[in-house]
C-alpha cells in the first residue's frame, strides 16, 4: 500500500462521519458544488464548508505525521 493510501485511510478514520461522507461524495463526483452537497445531505452550505475544512485539516495532519519506526524499518 502506498503512502498516499495510508494517509487517506488515517485521515478518514479521524474525520467526523459528515466530513467522511462529503469527501466520499466528492470523490465519486468532483463536480459537485457546496450547494449541491448541502441539498444532497439536507444541511446548510455553511455546515458543508465547515465539514470540508475539517476534512482538509485531517488530511494535512495525516500527511505531516512521520511514519512509525516499524514502517521505516520494514517498508512492505
């Protein structure tokens, strides 16, 4: 498994359920607007934006964390 996949999985586990659902919806259709996501999930545009900011923070945090020592010693 590549580093990008590990980062995605780690970040997804740390996201709120709403943020995770929004990210998965955007992965399936990247052309969705915040307004469309808000209508799909029955929430406000502000809540969509806040959840997406949280999701991006979790992705950045996961990317910045160093790999555990065992992964550096045994990279497979």
